[in-house]
């Protein structure tokens, strides 16, 4: 649950920063979703790399 909330918060923060810099809805969505997914699945990705 903690990882989900952290991904949600960081994804929202990334989207907010992207929106402030570009005001482009596609980039905003891509960055927000990418950050959230990387946080949610980061443990599995790192385990596969080692």
C-alpha cells in the first residue's frame, strides 16, 4: 500500500512539473504514468537486473 501511495504522489508531482514546464497534455500524462509505474514495479525491475 505504501508503494502505491508513493507512486501516486510522485506520479502526480512529475505530472505537475511537466505541466508547468510544457503545458502539453500528452507529455503530462506520459510522464505521470511512467513515474507511477516505475515506482510501483521498481522492485521487480531491480530484482531482474541483479
